């Protein structure tokens, strides 16, 4: 009897199924399923969160709150690992940024401040105040301990800030008319006298160049050390560029413009020493000068790859970004009252629209390694979108077939007979030694060639004592997540008569009475619930002996449900 003749039975999610034994090298996960999130798996709640950022490995998630604090979540346990709070800052956080190896966090706030934190100790390293409110702040990606950062203020040009000295260098936002590329910095007005709109800017992967998107729809490539514009790339729409961001591998650049279009550009410069290559291009282009020369050089730096837009609804986009591997592009709908996330592949096809609760979306982030999306709603909740995994039993047997109901199988007379010759062949195959490679490690998407072992991946957890919870408040947290996937948010469904949001006792994380710390709820034991129910049904008999009563008064009785001590006086009453 051959291996193909052996039949087996397994139980799947849709019933029982049968299969023929076959090669077991098929993937467990269906390869036809897209590697992108599909449903809300969980939500995080702590105050009112506004902005989020992952560390490079995706093990820690930083969230800025409206009260000026920065909460660091352990993404493996979904619990709070640390809370960074500055007594001098009570304004809302506008952006958070991790350093290269995760030991520092840069926080920008609405009170015009930039604060650099030490993550492990939770201490403030430095704090400076700008003259304008920074909407976005990014640390220099080239070094783990760099004090340089890029700040994009509300009503002035982007600037390079030295956090150690407080010195600021304003970057140009328009193409200069002179040949040397140097633009005299102006504070609140551009060269044509118009007031500034918020200007988007970002470092490239190595940090030697800054890419600035201005209100004319132009992408300027600037050397931040010499404050010189080396190249300019005009966009097709000539609309205001609201967002500009690189993929994690540095090969693609994304822009979000006011013409409701997301554009993807391919980076033609080398990932390392891009500034040197840019200088060489400027030396070789001699046919034209001035603005035309910058456009010629810019055409060799960036090439338009794809454009994404919703031709039907003409929606504006919010917080677009790449996936961790750069294969997917996401953008949130900027429409009020809806929580929609659009997912495209890099070829330009719309593959999925994620619909959440009826709340405005204000920030997005894709996990660096896993197909997980984090979205922030206007109510301050953080939603975790993950894949809806389906069972694929054909991974264990290609001929597996699921059955709608049980079927009686009539085997052949000799189907399960053992044949010695076949068993010998089996043993020879099983005992054959195969070389197993235990040395080669597959490179992750977040990894760099200069990966350091000093990288901070996890923080030690500080346990909080459990508090007793009222049993009548217990409700299933899974029902809340199901409802949040359809229409309402957990906050809107849990609102009390006074209109304020309250937490259910069955939530995975519980808020303390102070409203600033989150605690994990302890589930009562079954024995404790039985004893508690017995005390309610059967009243305690009065104690006859006064000596026994005196003993009970001196000896506490422990409540098995919540661990609280009660005395004999309470029992007798």
C-alpha cells in the first residue's frame, strides 16, 4: 500500500474533512491571501492619544497624548511599559520620533517645545523652545546619539535644530534665482511675500540630504550642512505638498498633495553617499544653468513611479505611509466622521478598504515587520488592525477536502494492511540524514548592515497591584471590538449619563482611579465565584459561643474572590 492510499480525517473550522497523505511542503498560510491587515484585532486606551511611532523592530509603540505625556506600550503584551511626563509641558503632543537604536525619543508639543527623553531611565535629556509650534520633528537617522533634528513648524520654514546647543538653521523652501543655490532665510514670508503654509520635509535614509515639499508642488533636495539646494523635482499637479516620507529601505519617496493624489517616486540616488553622487551630477550637467539645471539634476534623482487617488469620492488623504517592506501603501481618509484606510499595492491597484468606527482618523503607522496597521482616532483610541487568518489544511495534505457534514467512509479490505516492504522503504527515508542550516539568519526588513547589538527592544515591566472590581460591571470586551468594527467606537458605547467616557471592568486594561495609569484586570477564580454566590444564597447562621466569636474577631477571614480580609463582626452582622 502506497502513501497516497492512506486516508486521514481532521476537524476544521467549517466541519470535518478528509485528505490523502502527500508532500508536506506547502505553506500553512494561504499564499493567495494578501499580506495586509483586514480587521480590528484590539484597541489601546490611555487618555487621549494623538500621534504614534514604532521603534525599529516594532516591539515598542510610543504614543503622544493631549495632556503632554508620552506613553510607551509594550507591543508584545499590549501593556504600558513606561510613561514619560514633563511637569513643564501640559500641551498636546504633536509628534513622536525614536532614535536609530531606540534609546531616545524626541517629542514635539503644541507649546513650541522639543523634548529629548532617555527611554530606559525615563529622564529628560534636554528641552528647548522654538518660536513656532513644531508640527513634526524627526531625529537625524545617521547616528544613534545625534543631537540634530529636523523640525517642521506651523508657520515658518523647516529648520535643522541642534538640541545640545539650541541653534536653529532655517532651510530654503523655494528654488533660488541665483546660481550658487544659497537662499537668504526669511522667517514668516516666502520670496514672493506670501505667508508660509506648513511645509513638509524629511531626511533620506542616511541623513545627509533633506527633501522638502513646498506650496508650489516642488520637491527640493537640500544639503542641510551648507543650506544649498542641489536639485528640484516639480510634481505634475503643482499643488501644495502636505506630507513627504521615505520607505524604510530608502528606495521610494511618497508625497501627499493638496490635489488629493498620493505620488510614489523611485529614489535613483545611492542609499549611501547620496550627497556625493548629487555633487557629481551637478558637475556633469553643464548645458543649462539656474532653475533648469536643478530640474535636470532632479530628473536623475527621482522618477515618478505611481499615483494613487480615489477618482470617485475625491477624498483627501491623511498620514499616508509605506508598509514595513515597502510593498504596500496606505492612506487614511481625511473626511470627518469616517475611519477608512485605503491599501494599495505598489503596482497601483486598490486591494482593500478598511472601515472602522465612525470617528475621524488622525494618524497611521504600519508595523515594521508584521502585517499590522495602527490607527489613531479623534477620540484618542488606538486601533490595532491585523490579518483575519483562515485555516489552510492543504498545507498538511494537498488533497484535503472539507466536508459540510459527517460522511461514512467505507475502506477497502486491504487499505490499512501493513506491508513490510513498504515499511522498510519508509524507514530508510526517515532515517536519512539531511543537512540543516542553523547558521544563516534571514534578514528582516528593518535591519541595516550596521545593526548594533546595543539596540533597545524591550523595557522592564513595572507591575501594578490589582484592585477589586464590581462584578456587575463585567461585560465581554470581545463584544466591544465586534461593535467597533461595524459602527460605534468603544468610547461612544461606554459613555455614561454625564457624557464622559468610562471603562468597562472587562477591558484588557483598566484605568486607575487617578486616570493616569492603566492596570491589567485579574479574573476571579471559579472557586471564589462559587463561594461568593453561596454566601448570597445562604445567610450565615448566628454564632452561639461567645468564645468562638472572640476568636473570629481576632482572626481575619480571607475572601477568596478579591483577597480582602473581613472580620467576624462583619460575618455575624
